[in-house]
């Protein structure tokens, strides 16, 4: 019989530039993997949540604001959807959203930290849902930057970067070589998508990321939404393509297939989110 008392409820905070972003809850797991500190909590408001190196990654009742915004502008509008690449995404939410599309035949998910996947499957199973058992999903535990360097040109219809902040194991996901390789492995008519930080809490990183992607792709634009548990709550995702900004034009048949299952994403919401670019960002990226 296990008489060990339940962990006490306390505040779990991410501290960023003199501001705390916290949830009240119980710490269930805190361990150090080969790459980073991993913390799993059971929060009072948003269910179970995950932090990496003290930074919020995901919570059960606040993950659709992130995953739907990252996935659907790309997958609703790419020319084809046969083969998808996800870099990161170890909680499973991005894969789950991709697998809503019947046109998707194969997904490669490249996650550097096996323990993120294991603890997410154990403690946050609703985020990945049935994705982990879907035969279309192929998980490889490897550094995503190395995978992309060694991938054949024109391999994927969509490339999605679902990484942490550009620190620690995710640092290599925010540089010219990495983005250039992402562009190289995209098929014609393909779309690139990445989370691109907060325009308030990470202003310089956000603007530099958009500018860098615009140097590599013919078209790139940031989209804005909110994830209240993240620093400032105000977040962004950037989409890129060649020849035309096809990420702004969802395909009607795909909208019918997925939109009824979404809580946040819709073509109308997407248009407003692209148009919601703040003036200070617009001035910097368009000058």
C-alpha cells in the first residue's frame, strides 16, 4: 500500500525578463534528461502541463491555441499532403492535428529527447491522442538539424518546426543553415511552418526570425494568436513558401474536412491573424 502523500499545491513559474508566468498546481515529475530538465505538473486550471528547462511547453487545456495555429495554415493550403516532416513536437499535438487530413500518408517526427515523448505519452496522453498508434506516424529520436542536413532535396510537402525557445537543444532550429535546408527539402508547392516566438517577450528574436526566413523563401509572413501560459501570452507562427504565398489560401475541400473539429482555427480566423501584424513589426520586416 502506497501511503506517500500527494505533492502540495504551489505556484510553478516561468521567469522571463523580470516577469513570472505561472500556474498553480502539483509537481508530478521533475527530472534531468540527457538534454534538459523536464517538469510535469498537474495544474488547477489547465490540466497537466509540461515545462522544459523551466519554460512552458504545453498544457492539456491550453494546447489547441498553439497546435491548431501551427498546423492548419500550412496543411490546409499546401499543394499536396502526402509526406510531412515535424521537427520536435514530442508532446504529440502537432502530429495529431496533421493526421486529421486523409491526404496525409506519411509523417516523420524527429524529436531529440526520448524522455519528452515518454513522459508526454504517460502523463499527457490526451495531447497526442491516437496519433501515437497511427501507422502513418514514424518517430525517430535524433537531432532534427542533422536529420535535415542528410535528407534528400524535394522530400516533403510540408515541413513543420515545433521547437522550444532558441536555447539548449532547440538553439540550432533558428539559423540560416537550418532554414535553408528546410527550404531545400520542400517539394514544389510545399509550405514551411515554424513557431516564431512572442513579438513582445522575444521581440528581437521574433523579428530576426521572420527576416531570416524571408531571405530564404520567396514569401514568408507571421501569424499572431495567443497562448496565455506563454511569456506575454501573445505568440506567433511564421509560414513560408516559394512562387506564391499559398499559405494564405486554404483549399476549400480541406477546410470542410478539418474545420469542424477545430476550436480556434478557421479560414476567417486565419485571415485576421495574418492581418493582425503590429505596426512595429510591419515597419521592420518591410523596410
